[in-house]
C-alpha cells in the first residue's frame, strides 16, 4: 500500500510542475513575461499567421495595466511561422517558428518596442536557429553594402575595383554556404524551406529540384517544401472575405503603430528658418549649433533608425568622408523619438566619429524650425555655410563631392 501512495503523491507533484493545460483544439502555448514599460499600457496582443492564402488570427489577449504575464494559444499541424503583435507598445512583429506541441517562453521589454523583433526564445529550436542565421547573414549583408558603397566611388582605380569585386564574390559565396548548411543539416523544415526559396531565385530549375528532393527525404510531408516544385493543379483557392477582414484589422493596427513612431511634424506654415541657425542636442548631451560646425564642406544628413533608405545610404556617407581626406565634416541628425534606440544605432553602424545630433526633444517632439517632411534628406554646405546641394544620396553624393574636390 505504501508504494502505491508514494507513486500517487509523486504523480501529483510531477503534474504540478508541468505547463498549464492547453485549451481543446490547441497545440501551441506562448507565455510572454512583460516588464513594467510594457505592462503600463492597456492593450490587445494578437497571434497571427498566413496559411497559404488565408490570414488567421490564432488568438488574442488583453493586457490590463500592471499585468506582468500573458499566454497565447495556437494550432498548427506542422511547423509554421507566426507573428505576435502588440497594439500599443511592444513588438509590432515578434517572429516565431513554432512546431506542434510547443511551449514557448520569452520576456518582452522596452528594447522590443520596434517593428521587427527576432530574438531567441525558450522552447523553439527553429526560432533560435533562425535568429543565429539572421545575425550571421546580417553581418555579411552589411559588409556587402559597405563594399557596394566603396565600389561607387568615382576615384577608384581598376585594381581597386577588382579587389572590391573579389570581396563581394567571397561574401556571396559565404551566404550561399550558410544556406546550403541549412538545407543539408537543419532540423527545421521552415528554415530549410526559407533557404530553398532564396536559392530558387538563383539556381536553375533542375538544381532546385535536386535540392528540394534531398530536403523531402528528411521532411517528406512538408507542404511548403513540396510547393517549391510541385504546384497545385488548380492553384491555391482565392482569399476568403473573412480572411481579408482579419488581415485588414491587423494591418490597420500595424499601420497606426508605424505611423505613430515615424511620423514627422507637418509644417503649420512656411518658415524661413535657416539650417545654420538651428541648435540640437548631441549624443553626448551637449548643445550644438550648425553655424558653429567647421569644415571645407559640411554634410547635414537627417535620418532615423527605422528608415531603410537612410541606413542603406550610411555606407556611402562613410565613403564620402573617407574620399574627402578630412575636408568633409559629417553631421547626422536623427529623427528617432526613442533616444536609446538612436544611440544604439550610432554604435551599431559605427558612426561615433561623426557629429551625432537629435532633432527630437525629451518630450518626443520635433524641434521647432526643423521642417523636414520626409527622410532621408540632407544639406551639403561649403566652408561659408552656403548651401551647395540638397537631397543628394549614395552614388550622387559621391559624384558631387568628387566634382567639388577636383575644382580645388
């Protein structure tokens, strides 16, 4: 009798340590722990995904003010990509790759209050593998952007062009090698599909078919991998009206979040404020007036961490400064409302040697006199602070500066 009682008690203890039971019809649990910056906002959180042409909202939960934890549930017959959306503050898209019978845990903090959030989580091999690969690929893509910017310099010799092209070829081979490693070794069908999909734009049909068939030996029933070479005879059914309504609802929230974070103050009236008369706060907390900047030429560039064209142009600005051999002073003025994000971006893009200023005050408002309606936007000034050119970017910027350097 005693052994029976012991095992009964043991089973009760073990059952208490298991994860909460999923609702009927669900096989995915996502537990999100919220820090105070997130839990201070009452808001809805949504778990959504696409299944072929259908947009699905798998679950939603309302966060009450002060609530520190929420749980979302979903269902999938096979591994699938999901997104988590916070309606007011938090990730706009937290990307997760989830398999049946998954129990996921992760923390959500102020640093996750941005558009695309890819982070490691407890309980998802596929998500964590994806995050590792994205980090490695991002570093290579950043190197490629820098090389393309250097290749755009009009003062390059033939040998320098060949050297840069060789480095670009090496970078491309590194990316291909990473994709092949996923195809050959990953245990995640979603990550394998992603690598195959990217290869489908680069290789011939026969080569793609060989790679897909190799992957199907490991994942014989995966619909997405099969779809790369075996298309449905009658195509995919059109998106339903219910799906359209669901997607419209979610994308309205996403649009509102994005617009709130990136909108620039509209002009109330035309003004003649001169760029040279404006004063900004630097990343070091010092006030800097544009008229006090010195240099043979001065580039005033308005940008933000969320502005993709701005970030794509950053390597060209670096090359411009390098090409001018100390004759160009670069001043970057951020439109980021979040100063922490702005300062992190300065370090990530390695532009600490430039003059870094913010056009947003401590209240998150645009400084009076800054009448920039869209970014990227820049001014190129001469040593007398006269405007030489405006709104020139990337290759056009390099060509203009090369032309000015030749005149001296």
